[in-house]
């Protein structure tokens, strides 16, 4: 009887490595996993938690005093998500302490179940659905939740004085293709125990799906702009039609350029209001988001981009009037490549949604040269979660896009668009300067008029555009920027008018 007991006890001891566990250890696992046939996980959770509504699931809370670092008084704390509702795939959690790696095991007694009538003793075979990280972001007396991993490869973070909004993903596979999207999942995490005084936290993750495996490193640096340094090594089991790198996922229901179709006290409802792209040539491009009537996929072909992101530029509470969601505090997310990414495209997917419960906006980078099956594909970038100092053109940027003609003595079928710009480029201009509005419309539109006028209310400039659509069932693409003689003074406003 002694030998089996020793074996069982040995399984609970930390695993010791010759050197500290690091990214290369995860990469070796990802490579080995890619050589094996994919085994689809089968959910096996009790009906009591599988059938929970979202509200009931949220009533299950991890006890903060059960954090593995609670008694150590470290700058970071961990908390965990329970399996249940839509989150029915267990995620293995590990802690790295020096050369030792130990598994953090699920225990139902570490959770409170609120008003749910659940017997914890029936849940001992479950695992974690994900985890979150806490850090004293806004003041030293309270550790805010700053990062969360929950569901597939989704994660989200916030900086100082921010509220959760849009999300990021580890990888997007075949998004918006007729063949259907594949959702890779982070199946195991390793988290380095921080030391007293540390201001960053290192997390490793193993990703797996039918056609892709991957090793990830996330270095979390909370702050005014929370930064996450991302490093990934991917392996394909088989070819993928479209690989989306550094994907961002958000929600746009309606805004200044698109009114609510139903009566709503809120002027705007969105987690992001535009896609910003900084090309390798120095051009900054702003595409306002829309909630189309049917799937809308557009892209920008680039070489070695400076960055891209889904941004929340409207920061005025009066624009939303939502006391619970506080959309004006949601972060913008900016992807800043490390090294040269080569040629490819930033793709924007906009999906129709009837309400704000669905994330209907996706943006990611698609390389022109996809990974080869069995060969490692390496990518690195910094992901910034911003609010008060968001990325923007150093010249001037779009502050709002409005659609409508205003008063017309003789209404017609023309479409009016007003684009406001603000920025430092205007502060150096002489008082009586005249700027040119450089406007172009694709073959499905006819430009009727355009002009640039100074906006006395803001100190910026406005472009007034009037156009007519040729075919109602096709989109129209419009581009515009401000110019003084031969000098460009603004980012490029690039708008898609969806089909009617």
C-alpha cells in the first residue's frame, strides 16, 4: 500500500526543471502537439452549471482570500473563473516559482455560488474556465481587475480610469469566410509568481485548435496605458485559408454617422467608433465603423505597417448617457508590430447586429505569405490599451463623422457627409488660410460638391461632402483629407457607405 500512496503524493509535488520554465518550453509543447491529430474536447460539466443563464453564471464568484498569492502581499493577485454557461471547456492553470512549476487545481470551495442552488460537492471534477489579474491601477489601497482571459483565445485589459470594452484574441482563423470560422483555444497557462515591487507580470499560454497550435508569451505592464508585450510561435497542422494576426473584437451599434433605428435615450452605443491604420509610408487612415445590413468586409493592403487599432475617440459622457456601460471610458486597443511584418493587409469585418450584446466588429492583420504546415511562424507586437493619450496622426485627426443634409428647401436624393478634424497642424496656420478638401469617390458614387470650412466652435476644420449613389445595392467608398497647397494636414478619412 505504501508505493501507490507515494505515487499519489508525488503527483501533487511541483515539477522541477533544469532551468526556469520559459517561452521555449511552451513552444516545444506547441510543436509536439501540432504533430498529433487534433482531439476535439467534449464538454463534461454537470447540468447545474451548464444550464446557467449569464446572470446566474456571474453570480458565481471566486473568493479573493483563496488567491494563490493572497497571503504573500504581492503587487499582483490572481482570481479564477468557474466553468459554466457558455464556458464549458476547462483550462489548466500553472504557477512558475523559480525552477518549479505547480498546477493550480480547481476547488469548488474556493467559490461562492450566490443565489444559485448548486451543491459544490458535485463539482469537484471540474476545471477553471479562465482567470483574471488584479493590480493597484487607480490607487494603492485597492487592486483593480486589469486583465481577463475567458473563452477560446479571448482576453481584455484596461488602463487607469478605464472600463472594460473591446477584446483581443490570440488568433483568428477563417473569419468571415463561407467555410465558417475556427476558434482556437488557450488550453493551458503558466504564470510567473511576481516578486515584491514588480510592475509587470509574465504569462505563458498554449493554444490549440483543429488546424493550429501555438505558444504565447504575454508580459503585462499595467499603467495609464496598459501594455501587453505579445510573442507567439505558431504551427499549422494543415493549411488555413486566412490567418488573422493580433485580432481585435468590438461592438458598434450606432453613432454619429448612423442613427439608432429604434427610439433610444442614448445618442451613441459602441465600444469602438473607428479603425485607425498607420501605414509604413507615413499615411494615417481613419475608417469610421458602421452597423451594416449585411456582412461587410474591407481591407487595406500595406507593407510593414506602423500599427493599427480599434479606437474609441468619443470621450464625452454626453455622447452616450449610459450610466452602467460608461462607453466613454472604454479603451482603444492599438497593435504596434515589433520588427518588420512584411506585406499583407489589415482587414476589417463588420457584421449586422440588432443590439449591443453582440461583438460585431473584428480587425486583424493577414500576412501575404502564410505559415507553412509544420514550420514555425513567429510574430511579436505590443498591445496598448489607451484612453487619454490614444494613438493618432501627428498632424490632425477626425473627431466626428455625421451623415445628413440638414435643411433643404428642395429635398433630393443626395447624401450629405460632414467630417470634422482637429489637431496641432491647424494651430500654425495664418488667420485667413484657405484649405483644400481633397475628396475622391469610387465608381458607384458621384461627387456633387465638397468644401473645407473652418470650424469656429472647435478651432478645427470641417469637410462638407455631397454625393449621389449610383446603385443602391452596392457600397460606396469615399476618401478625403485636408491640404494646404501641396502639404497634407490631416489623416485620411476613408469611409464605406454600406448598401441600402
